[in-house]
C-alpha cells in the first residue's frame, strides 16, 4: 500500500531532524562499548598475570616448607648423631614429588633440581646421610633463590605493565572526551549548522519574509527539509500576495467609503448650517413682519384719507411694496420651518462606536479619543444623532488644535432618554457663551463661522432634547446632550405585544 505524500515527507523530515541525535547516540554507545571493552581487557590481563603468580607463591611456600624440613632433620642428625627418621624423610620426598607434579615453577631447571634432591634423600642409597641432607638442602635453597629472583622479575614486569595500563587509561580519559568533543563539533557543524540555518529561515517566515533556499549541497542532511520549506515558502508567498492584494482592495474600498461618508457629512453639515441660517432668517422675518404690517396698515389709512394726486399715488406704491415685503417675510417663515427626522430603531452603542471609529481618521495622531458607552436599542433619529455627535467631536478637536489632547465620550441611558457627554481638555467655552447661552455667529475660533453650536442646538431641540454647556474637570469644554430615547419594545403598538 502506497503511503500518502504528506506522510512520506513527514517521515523524511523526522529522519533528517533525528539524524544528529542518532549520530550522537551511536557515538556515545560506541565510546561506552570501547570503554567497557578496555576495562574487560585490563581485567583479563590482570587475571592472567595474577593466576601464575598465585600458583608460584604456593610453589615457593612449599619449597620453603621443604627447605625448613630438611634443615630440621639435619639439625637433629647433627645433635643426636643418629640417622634421620624414615617418616620425616618420606614426608620431605613426598613434598618434593608434589612440587614436581604440581608445577607452578618459573625456572625450567626447577623440576630437575627437585628430582635430584629427591634422589639425594633416598634412604636406600649407600651414601653419607649427612652429605645427602646437605646436598638436598643446597639444591632446594638454590631453587628457592632462583624462583624468588624470577618472581621479583615478573613482579617488576607486572608493575610496569600496570603502570603502562594506568598511563593508557589516563590518556584515554583525557583523549576520549577531547575526541568526543571534536566528533560532536564536527557533527554540530554538519548537522546543527543546517538546523540553525533552518531556524533562521523559520524566524524570517515569522517576520513575513518567504525567501527560498537556493544551492543546497547534495550531502546536506536537511536537503529534504529545505525542499519542503521551499514549497511552504512558495505557498506562503502566494497567500501573502493574495492577502496584500485583498488588503489593498479593502483599503481602497474603505477609503472610498470614508470619503463618501465625509462628503455626505459635509453636505449634511452645510445643510444644517443653511437650516440654521434659515431659522435665524425666519426668526428675523417674524420679528419684522409685525412692524411691517403696522406700516402697511398705516399706509392704507393714509391712502383712504388722501385725495387723488401725486402724493396719494406715491403712498399707494409704497403700500404695494410693503405688501410685497410682507409676502416675502411670510415665505421666509414657511421655508424656515424644518421637518424633524422621524425616530427609528437604533442600537446606540453600535451607532456611537461607528461614529467614533469613523472620526478617528480625521483626528490628529496626538489627540486621544476614548469612550464609555452604555448600549441599548431605542427609538432615536439616527442621522440627527450622528450629526450631533460628529459636530461635538469636531468642536472639541478644533478647540484642542495641533497640540496633544484628549477627548472623552460617554453615554448613559435612563428609562426613556439618553445622556451624551463630550469632554475635552481644550481651552473651554468662552465665559460669554456660558453666561448668556448659545448665539448664532458667536465664536472665538479663528476662521470659525459661529454656527457650530447653533446647528447642534437646533438639531437637539428639533429632536425634543436639551443641551447644556459647562467646563470639564481639566478646564476644557463639557457638553451634555439629553435626547428622548424610549426603549424599542415600549415604543411598539400594544397589538405587537399580544401573543
């Protein structure tokens, strides 16, 4: 059964990544086996040296006992003048036979010397007993001396061998780590260098850099991994290109939508200003209509009282002009009556958040805009409320100017209304406005029209609300707008709640 390509690639990558660790493990096991083998060889050679020495020590001990036995028999023979005891002689002869039979000697002439001593102690011989004992003792002592000399020579050789083994072991203890370090350094340079390169490449991927790996050596242990990385980098680069193109498209759409919203907002603001001017004109027309009507009535009376003539004709012309002025004033009054926007269902939190996010594009980076919004669905004139909030934000931004500042927006709901508060840390409202209220064309901002606050006031009053001006805790401006905002459920007809 053929394995999927992904599993085969994963197996290849795992094998490549584990190869350095496998190599290090093999080196460690090899070093351990060599060390154990050296220890086993040392133990074996020591055992081979100690076994003959142990047998030779036993051989020397038996030779010493035989020599002591011959000396004792010789002393008894000299003291008593009698011949040696046959049992003692037999015991010494048996010991000499056992020494020849058991071996353990180092000198190849030892068996012949022991056999000769054995012959000298033969009781059936016709020679002098004393001479036999002395001859046997001399042979045993010579053999013992020769064996001791050979043993000392072997012990010296053993000591030199042990010192050599110690030197070799010490050298191995010093050279083995150094050799292991050199091997590991080579492994690190070969394997871990490739892993370090791969790590740098992956870090570049995290930094949105998808460069391919070119000119990979054929013997590189991570060649398969680099191949997989190149495939991944190509796919990521394609995805990044698509994402960038999509982002550019979205930014273009957002920019176009923002410009459209700003243009519409400017048109609404211009319309509101014109409406404010119209409202002012209507108010002025209302004030002028009464005296003009009085003048017109007086002229009609003069027309009735004067006789026909040039003067009466002039009065009639003046009266006609006054009537035309009255008609113009009535027309201004009719045009000045603005139709308020009808309330609709509005999510106030979403509406305020959208206005704030939109207005951030117009703010200077040095001005911070924060908000604390209590969201609720209620019945509210959406566009009017949006225009009120945008004008308040613009007034605060204009007051702060080009210096760093802060604007805060908060909104709370009561049972059937909402309260919108906009504060800033600018210079605040002029004392005249705080004392006498909002007046058209009154401004302390260079280049201002003086219609910002009147427009806001007209929109608030048209929506059945109220506006209050004051000072913030930082000394800036504080504007409080209260608008009717009944809950959406409570504003539905009773029939809608039946069910």
